[in-house]
């Protein structure tokens, strides 16, 4: 089944999109790192399977989709982890740690849900917590052009939607904080999101459009 999906996903996406990818050289050679992405539309999740030749990856998906037979089927063959987004999910957390230790790549959208206003929302600190605690490398990836409104409009007109995937340089977060954890972890999460925002069109930056960290990145004050 996986070999069929490896053929099917690119075939379907290429039929109604034009995907341009840059930044492959920034991906670590081995797994066990995090790809952090923004989340504009329903096409974002398949992009990981389109862009990466190595499918040694997994994606956390909201637990509500586990009730859907199709999503359960896809989850089995595409390495989904169904996770409770609103409450501590220790079982899912342990599964993530174990998979990362096995060298798999975590693909995650820190926003937690897609941007219905087509702009970035504030990132949640979950990925910052994991990466800081375990010392994992993070590769920021910006996805532009997958807004549901644009994709559906182009489909109606039989037009292919142009989508851009841009991978930035990997980085690590400072060690896990001992004090003021909630505040500092949110700062870490905001840094992850700003590194993504720096590669996005201005119209999509949303919550982070005027963030001081983003301005530092755009001005070259700090290395992206």
C-alpha cells in the first residue's frame, strides 16, 4: 500500500498544482530532527510526502480525525500519530520520543490547526518543549500558496495552483528552562514561527508580521 501511495500522492498533486521546492540542501542527512511548518490549508500535510524522498517521517494529527475510517486508514500507512491537542497526551508524547530516537523525522505545524484567515496564528509551545528538552534540530519550512480559497477557486477554473515550499537552515533552541517555563517556551515557539514567517509572503505572516524577532531575521541582525 505504501508504494501505491508513493505513486498516488505526487500524481494527484501534480494534476492540479505546480510545486516549487527550495532549500533541500538544508535538510540534515539523517533523521531524528523536526520539520516545523506553517499551516495554510488542507494540502499542507501531503506536501511532506511529496517533497521528501525518504518517508521515514511521521505527522501528529488531531485526535478527532481518528474517528474517520479514511483518516484511520491513511494514518496506518502514512505514520500519523493521533494526538489530543488540548490536554496533556503522555501516550502520544512517549510515542514521539520513541520514534525520534529511532531516527524518524517529526513534521509538525506549531499552530495546531490551519489558518482559516490565511495568516499565521501564534504557535503553540509543544514543539518548542520537545525540541528544547531533547536538543533536537529544527528545520523551518514555509509553505505558500495552499490557501483553501485559492486552491478551490483554481480547481473550479481548471487552473493549477502554484505552491512554494522553502526550507530554512536547521537550528536548535536553548536548553529546557528551569524557571518561568511557560513564558520562555512560548518565546521559543515564537522564534520557530518567526523563522518560518521570514520565508513567507508578507500577507501570510499574520500574528508575527510585526514581531521583533522577525524584524531581526529580515534585517540580518541574526542569522536565519
